[in-house]
């Protein structure tokens, strides 16, 4: 694989995907960030069997391929690179990053041992990113922290036609936020329990003025 990316674009993509990496992975391979390059651009993904993150960026793809490297290490490197184009290439055992006078080498992790990434479900509707991020920040403070009671560490997301509700409780306090959204169908309804930590990380990366698709 051989690609060239803009430094800021790459650093932002790596940082976003690496946020979902577990701090203490149950299996070492889950600390990896999967990078795929094809005719459509470059995709960076992370997955820990519970949470999947995927971002696609534009890049100059010279040779297509895929590589699995330490996500936290790559994120640290990306932050330190000078503001120059980044040349990213890999062989059978390692990845090399060249950016101006900076040069880094990372050992490859075995792609064959990495779990299959889940398919994205059908879109259920869209909501304003600023409003959704604000609702998340208002609700997650009431979520529990005790991992022995995982049901209380999540936020319940419920959709009912044009209303989106977020609810969190740690048994001693409760936070509820309702906001309008645009469903993909007139009879949209359903509910899901999402880890509060995952929603908090997602809220940090939501750009104002854009729309978020929920599925």
C-alpha cells in the first residue's frame, strides 16, 4: 500500500477513529487501527466488538491495500507531524510514514486476526449535530459509572416519529432531553441503550451546522 494524505486531514481522521479504541483491550489486536486504501480513498476503522468507528478521507492512492497498526501510537505520531503532505507506505512487516524531514516506522499487526467490521444499518433519520451534541452533554452526567451495573452506564435513545429522547440514570438521579429530528419514515420508532462513554466521545467530534445520521 502506498498513499499520500494531507497532514491535517490525516491527523483529524486518526484522532477520531482512535478515540473508540479500548484503553485496556481484552485482546491485543483490538488496539489496532485498520487502514484501507482503494479507488474511493482511505478508510480508517476501529472495533472492539462493542463499538465500531469508521472515517473516510480523500487521499492520493498510488497502491491499494490495507494495514493494521497501533492506533494510539499512530495518533501520537500524527499530532507531531509538520504541516506537510504525509507519505504512507507499507510492506509485509511494517509501515513507514514520511512527512517533510520526519520519518517513522511502525510494526504491522496481523490483519487476518482482526475481527470483521459490522455493516452499517439502514439510516433511521437525521438530527442537527449541535442540538444532538448538546443533548448528549446534558444527559450523560446522570449516567452511572459502576461497570458492575452496566445497564446504568448507558443512555437510552428512543425515537417516536419526529421526537428523539435521551434518558440516563444512575438510580439516584435522572436526566431526560427531548429534541425534534427528521425520521426517514413517517412511522419510525424504536429504542437502544448506548454506552454513555461512546456518546460523549462522539459528541466531541460533532461539527456545528451539520446533520448527524442515526441508524
